[in-house]
C-alpha cells in the first residue's frame, strides 16, 4: 500500500504547489464577479466558499471517479500514476481554467468561452459537442443509479414495480426536470453539500476498510506492466477510461455553474483546482479497491473483470459491502446513488445554460426555461429507456461519453492556452497537457472499436494509431504556436499603428 499512499500524498502536495502556480499564472484579482454584478436569483447567486467547493465536487464527480477508476484498475496499479499525474498537471489545470475563464466572461458556458479564444467555427462545434456530451452524461448518471437502486432492493428481497429499473429511471428523470428548472440555490445549494460530504466519507470508508478486512494493495513497482485480462493497450485506452478521475471535459461544462456563484476570483484555486484534487483522491481510493479485492490469474485482473461484467452497479455494491459491511450498503445508497443523480441533474442544467447562451434566450422567466428543459430531458429519456429496454447499451454510451469527454478536455486546454497567449503569461501550463490530451484522443479515435476501430484494419492497430496520434498532436501544437505568433504580430502592428 506504500505506492498508493505516496500517490495520495503527491495529490495533496500538488494542490498546494502546482495548483498555486496555476492560480498565480492566471492572476486572480479583486474585480466584481458575475454573481455580484448580475445576480438574477436563478443561476447567478452568491454562495459561500465551502458550499461552492462541495457542490463543485458533487457536480464533477458522480459515478465518474468510481466507475472509471474501477475500470482503470483492470490495467493494474499503473493506473495510480495516471490518476495522480493526470489530476495535478492536466485535470486540475483544465478545471481551474474552465471555471475562471467562464467567470471572466460573465459566467458563459464553455462553448461561448471557447469561441471567444479559438474562433466562431470552434464555437459552433463546441456548442453541439457540449450539448451532446451533457445529454449523454445526464443519461449515464440516471441509468447507473437506477440500476444500483434495483441491485440494493433486490438484495433485500424487494420485488415488484420498485425492483424495476425503468420505474426508478422515470423517478430520477422527473427529479432531473425539477432540479434543472428551478433556482440553483433551492435544491443544489441546500442539499448537495451533504451528498458531497457523503462521497468523501464513502471513499474514506473504503480505504480504511481495505487493510482492516485483510485486502493487500499491490505495489506499483512490483506490477509495472499491463494487467488487463483482455490485453487492451494501456495507451490510450486507460487514459480514456479513467476520465473523471484524472481529467474530464465534462467538468468544463459544470464549472460555469459555480463560476456564476463565486463571490471573489480568489476562491477559484480552492473551488476548481481543489475539487479536482479531491476527485483524484476519490478515484485513487477506488482504483486501489479494484486492484486489492479481486483475485488475479497469471498476473491478470480476471476477478475484477468478472465482477465488472455484471455491471458497474454490482461492482460498486460489492466493494462497499466487502470493505464496510452493512454500513457500506447505506453509504452505497447515499454516495453512489445520490451523488451520480446530483451530477446528472446539473448536466442537464448545464445543457440548458449552453443552449440558452447559444440562442441568447433569457432564463429568468419560467416559460423560457420550460422551452429548453422539455426537449433536453426528452432526449435523455429516449436514451435512458432505450438502454432499459435493450435498444441501447449502457457500456456503449459510456465509451462514447469517455472519448467525447477527453476530446472536449483537449479543446478546453487549447482555449486556456490561447487565453494565456493574449494575456502574455506562461501558456505552457495549458499547452503541454493540451498536446498530451490531443495525442490521447487522436490515438483512441484511430483504433477504438466504437470509432475508426469499426474498420478491421484499424482495430487495436497500435502500429498505425501510435505514430499517427503523435503526429496529430504535434500538428495541433504547430497550429497553436503559429496562431500565438500571428496574434503577437498583429498586436505589435496594432500598437505601432496606434
């Protein structure tokens, strides 16, 4: 368990060191925030810092750092490195800049912010991209909890309508509609901090329960190889699978919610970078549980693969019970049912923000909010019930979500890079992880079975995907450097003319 503890300490240290560097690079000041200048009583509402942190954590977490980390544990303890380094140098940077750039631009959605720094073409792409992602996220975070509720009730002998996934999915979607529609401080601001605390307590319970129940966490240096039973390549499948636990584009769609509620820019380090570090710690705990509890065969995580084959709800429930007993059942209900639901409703709320910013529709009136809530929740219901009745596969939705997720993160990091160019600050803070994520996203697209891997020639063809992915990332970096130089030249010409 030494390597796990080292990674945990690095995450915490990263918040106080690299996180502070990121904060100073951006340069927060004492200007009035949108929560103060706009304050419409619906979406722009001042909230205290501790509440901002817990709501942000809950908004970005959900099933992501739990299910993604358990899936990532199939590759073995090497997943610890990605969660730790990804959180510090990529995920924290991404979350911080997505939140602070939104705050600097009247709390606008990430699509509008991206368009300001990368151009109108990218704005149009991001509008569609982010809305599709948010609807998929909302669907994933409705179907998952509905399945877990049925799993919990079935284990207690409950049968009938309330042991039906479709029934619970309908209940969750009805709640989503209410939470998406009403003022942010009515439900989200009041009860979400409680569930955020439950998510943290659950992670603490799992990590304490591992040694107490005799589970041995393998060391990174003793298992520095691919332990995936399906021989799935580490690069870039692991980096896509463990999305929310290291870096996630979904977070950039959630950060504007709290960007509209900051009282001061100086809260950004704690709220945005801090929440990402907390999520990284939670993901690390669940990854440790995945590599510790289940048996290996021939150095491969066959036991974990078997439990995951029964569905993510079954795996999460099993970990809670084995580490915390009956208390784990209660925490599984609170932490892994309530928390994803609360991320799902804010996903649909963010989708409403994005479309409203897109078509410039004021959201103070009930009728305008209703016009957007109905079609967005309708799309989510179509996907969710499609999964319940076997039309769509939850696993397929999750894989598309994961790739879309990381591609969005890449675009947001490039946005942050261009902002820093304009502000004449150290743009490499964003440009380096942006280049890395460009390689990850491109490589995955070239060989994943739900992307170009549909074509037999590309399926898991690392000989083609690896070099092409690097070339594509290098090309993106070249475009960025060229754009930054062009911007500098134009600025100098403007000054000379003035």
